């Protein structure tokens, strides 16, 4: 199998072709530097992403609280993470960095608040 | 000291000035500090300044916390009505729910950011039904108020904001997202192409623009048309694209109208004010920072201009010596724009400049020449392209020797 990865290590945006068989990389082509090669292989073998979204928040000046995963999660878990957070409601006040959901979607990664939100009214 | 605008650049300038012992007042028109970053909930901010990728609110909060620690005075929900610049004292009149605020100050830092270009500023025909938005507006609706704009969305523009909004809408439950743009490839950062578009298999059409918006009460769709390399529509390539929402992400323009009204010189290339090496406008003691000066790709760079301006305020207030004649700094044939526009102070740090190339080139020499075409400095950039704002440092003593400095790509 072969994957094409756009390298993000510098603005050049090389298109790197990574071929792999049964979990091991057999060839890497089109990279401009060694950093790019390393990135492309990581992207193919185990791509990871920070997931940012919002959850419902009550008693706050706004309706949504921005949250993110505290660490990157496997790329194929991104949608599951967002789905797991769809029904979550919190109440202000909230502190930045506070854990909103532990071990989200079985990733063993926590979801944390991106900002403080003070409570307002009822 | 008055700082107008409580976004990242305004906050950074305020913090630096307060640390230097000045008495700062921030005027912010929104209900809270933080500016546009508060709705940019994705990560990737601060990689240059902190060597770590924060979300927008996290990055902003670093400075908001500092503002609170230093007890900097700030007013939110406050609009600046007028600014008068006298020879030494300046007067700012602002309005809020409590009434009229009259502030006398010795220096002003404008940090009013930029605004989104609207569909009315590019040629789009057809009707004007409900369901037409700008990307920033949608970002705010979704991330702050939890409102999705529609179900089938067309995004116009292949820049960073368009891509980020596309990913977000898809994750938050919009059924269908398509991106169109007139360039041959996305104009934004490669990381966004990968992580926002390709990761989610979002369909996109290069060399395509909206010819007409269709719909009476609500958007029914758009007539798309292919364009050539000069972005000229190719007749006969029109197709109807059904959708209920059209989001325009077609560029950002500095909010410089207030400075212009005050008589500050404006650069037609950046559409922001003309500034010296410490980001002082053509009005003495009036500084401009961040996206108001030119639209930055990285908030880290915008914040750097704020730090430089804080040093400039200090120089201004201490009455440090200026050159008899400022040395003009200008972009050559292959640069689309460059800031700052002149070197004005007799002494100081090396000159930090930002430029955008008008060509795409690998291993590109950036060359600075004096008025008579003699080379004074060159540096190699691994890759330049029109969509990337590059940073450049030029030794001050090299500028000293030249009557003027022209920087160009070679």
C-alpha cells in the first residue's frame, strides 16, 4: 500500500510518498529533508491529532465552552471523540485546564477546558 | 498610555508597557478581552513564541492572566469615538454603558486588528438571500453560541480560515461541506490542508468561483464557474451546486479607517498604516501593531510587533534622537508588500521586517539594496510563496550606510 503525505515541517509542503507492507515502511519518496521523512513516516504509521470542539455550558455568558484533548489522539478516533462530547453539559464557573471528560472514547486521554468561564446569572 | 483593542497584539503591548512602569488603559469593544483568538478553538498558536501549540483561547489567556496580575486598567464593551492628537498630549473619547470616557494620554497604541472581506467586495452575482456568511462569523456562531449555519455548506476561499471552518462544521454535524477557490491549490498553510481538508476527505474544487448566488428567501445553491490562471471565468463551464449555506472566506483587511481619518498615512499595499521600525505611524506618538499593520499568518509575529511598539513608546516618551531624515524601506518588484516602511530612530535594535513575496520560489535569495542599487545584505530563504508572510532582520548599521533600502526576491 502507498500513502501520500503533505509534509508540514516547513512551508514548502512537500508531497511525500510512503509505501508500506504489513506495518513496516518499505520506501519513502519525495521528501525534501530528513525531518520531512520522519514526519511522513509518523503520519503513515501512527497519525495523531489534537481534537478541539465545544461543549454546552450553563450559567455562563456564552452557550459553548471550548475544549480539547490534553494530548493528541489517534487520527481515526477524532470523530469518536467529538461524538462522545456531543451530549456533555457543564456548569460555569469553569477553569482553564479543568478536566471535562476523563479517558474520552477509551483513548486514555482527557478532555480539558480551553478557557475560564465565570458564572453569570442563573 | 491608551491601547485601543484588547486582542493578542493589544494585550501584548499593554503587558510590555505596564512592565516598563507605564500606566496603561485598554479599550475593548467586545464584552471580553482576547479578540478573535477566543473563537479560534483549534490548536497551533504559539509555536514560535512558546515552542508549544496552544488553542486560541489558551494563547490569549496567557496575556489576559498577565493583564490581571499587573492590574492593568481595561474597559470592555467600550467604543472609541474620537482620537485627537495634540503636540504632546492626546485625547481619546470613548463610550460605554456607564457613559462617556475622556482619557488624556501621552502615547496611543492602535491594535484594532483586521476585518473580513465580504462577498460584496468580490464580484458575486445573483440574489442576496439568508444563508450567506463570512467565515469568521460562522466560527463565532458555532464555537461561542453553538449555532450551526446550515446543513449543506459551500465554502468560498482556500485560505486557512476557510479550511479550519470546513473541518469544524463537518465535525459538529453539518451534512456536507465543499470548498471552492480560484487558485490552483489551497492558499493556506500545508498543515491545514492536511489536518482540515485531506484528513476528512472534504471535496474541493480549485480554479472555481461563485458566479451567482441562487435563492429567494434562503440560499438554494450557487452557480459555480471555472476560472483561468488570471481568475477570469471560462464561459460554458457553469454548473449549479445545490446548498443551503454559502460561507465566504476571501481575505482580511486591516481596520485602519480611524487612523486614516486622523490623518495617518496608509500603505495601499497592506491597507494598514505606514510605520517606522518601532511601529509608530506617521503621527508621532501614535503606534499601530498586529493585524492592523498587515495581516499576519502567525499570532506570534503579530505579538512581536506589539513588543517592538512598546519599546518605541519608551523611545518616544524619553525623547530619544531621531534621524534627520528617515531611511525609506520598500519592497522591490517581486515583493507584494513589506513593513515597516522607514527607519526613523538614530539608535536602536536591528530592524525587524515582514514581507510577502509575489512569486513562489525554492531556495530564494532575499536581497537588500541601497538607493543606487548596491547590495547591502542578502539571506537565503528555503521557500517563499505569496501566502506566507516572511520575517527578516536587517542589521541597523547596514541601514545606516544606505540612503534608502529596497528589499527584493532574486
